[in-house]
C-alpha cells in the first residue's frame, strides 16, 4: 500500500508570516492566532491537499529558526492547546500535519546556551554546542566563541555527535508525537545534520508511529545519501534541482532542461534517484514566489501541471495558489512570508483561474494513482512542447504542455489499440499509425486518459 506521504499533495504554511505576528518575540502574554491558521487549514483541505507542512511553530526569538523552547508553541501564535486542537481538526478533515524540526542549531536564548553564558567553563552544557572556545569572542561579546550556522551568530550549532544532545532532541520529538499527534517532521538544514542522529530519529519515530514521515531540507549534493532505505535515514528530501528547472525551463523556452533533470533523476534505466520520492515545489519560504520568477504569468498553468504530474511529492506554498508575487530584498525574507487575508484573496485574486486549476490538478492526481506509483516515460520533447505519460498496469495519464505564446499541434506516440479522452473537455482522440494529434493551447496543457 502506498504510504500517505507519497500520495499526498502538501500545502506549506509559514505561520509567523501568515498570521502577521511581530518580527521579534518580546511579549509576555500569549496571542491566540490559530483561528487564522484554522481558516487556511480548511481552505487547503477544500483545494484537495491532504497534508500540511507548517513551521516553524515553537518558541523562538525572531523568525522561528532561533529556538528558545522546543516544547512550547510560540506565544505569538498561541499555546500548546491551540496547536493540539489544530492537529485534531486537521485529522478530522483527513489532513496530515508535518512540522519544522530545527535541530542543527538553537537560538541564543535557549536554556543550554544561557547556562554557558552564565557559568562559562563551569556549565555542564559546554559539550552541547560546536566550537565553544573561551579564548575567543563574537560580535555579541559573550567572552567566548562558537560555531554558528553560516556565521549567523544568532544560530548556535548544536553538537549532534553528543549523545546527550541527541537524547534530548529525541525526547522532544516523542513529546511532539504524544502531545500533538503530529504525522511528520521537515528537518531544517538536513544537509548539516549528523547521520547517526538521523538513524536514531528514524527508529524513534517509527516506534511511535509506523507511518511517520521524515523529510529533509537539502539544497545541493547527492540526495540519495539521505533517503536510501538501506541506511534507515529520511524518507524524502527537497528537490531543489527540479525547482530550478521548472521556472527556468519556461523562462528560457527550454523544456530540454526539465526533461534532462527528470531523466537524470528518475529514468528507470539509470536515473540516480529512481524509485525515490523527492519533495517537489515551485516556491517556498526561502525563494522568490513563482509568480515573481516567471517571465510570463501565463506560465503558471503549465508549471503547476508539471509540479503535480512529474515524479515527486508536490507542494504549494501558502498564497501561491492565488498567484501572489514576492521577492527577497537583499537578505530580507519578509516579502516571501507575508500576512494574508484569505477572504480578500478569494474576492480579489491576482490570478483567479489558478486556484481552480490547482483544485483540478489535485482531483486528477487522486484519480490517477499512476502519478504516484507508476512509471514515467518521455513521449515528445522540443524546446517549447513536452509530453510524457505516467503509467502502471491499471492506469495511464498523458500530459502535454506548451510554453509558446501560440497554440501548438503535436503528434504523440501512443498505443494504437486504445482510445484517449481529454479529461477536461471530454474530446476523444483515436490513434492513427500509433500517434494522436493534439493541439495544446498557448501556455497551456492537455491531459489525456486512456479508455
């Protein structure tokens, strides 16, 4: 049976931004904002999403990745009871919940780091962090230095080779499962994590929930290092390589780039990640919104068709189903993580057709299990047109996309003895000499199922 996390489409929420929480956590009181998050949860479920990746959620000083307390929901969002109710509501709607696990580093206000600041060499937590040296200093002027993530000294690197640190974090994860009933964790900076720790995490989570999902943020390098089953590490990682191809393959009118990436990754006769399920996306909380990356807004239609039907686990970032824009401003990620009003967006969407298109893509993907379990085969490839099929013994879906500003007629090789129907229009296609001739709309998509 296909695991839920391979069949699901994910909806990604950055809660501090979506809810309009203050940029710095300087308040004493709790502000309950989960009513906003519940509204977006119901919206995501209505669009067909069966999993939500939400985070960071736990008490932090600023953006959520500088953790203060792993066991307490950030007071700018609500409290533990709010989140527990959110997960329960999601489960009632048939939606799984995956949270951010920020285990490579903590913030400077985390209890172990504060203990070192206070007791210096006498702190029992000196071994919890990498590179603690009392002969050095940082611009914070603590009177000692330490390793920090990418030299961002508000993020202090944990020493994950210390079993005491591992045990602490594994207890945190068990607490999240017991207290909130979460279904998975997205591991921040997974490419920085210790492999032994990831093995222990896989064992600990499966002991709690057999179908618990672990997905890692990995940008560069060999993704298979983290997800080969024999290693008992993670189930999936982010597919940044495909992410790049999805927008530049359209901007450059170069479908060869996307097709080459898919061949390299998933070809059944040599793809380096064949059989693996990577996490696909066109934007997220760290990169520009897809509507801002594309040279032509019309590309939003074929881009999302490829997101849903190429091999991978598709994810849509909150608000991008309306085609909102957003670009980084230097090192400032705030424009990528805005507060949004769902009712206003539904009333005045920048791209009202896109929300319905994503709903439709979700319905089609659910109807065609070959999109999850089946093989991928390239059928037609030019700079501006691309056709492929997803197929299994019992299911078949043909996808053809066009990045040209004119309609394009192409001939696609198919089984001569079958008939084909365009899913949305109902138009029937009969093969001639082993091919069907289809006209793909400008910046559009044709989807054929086999009778």
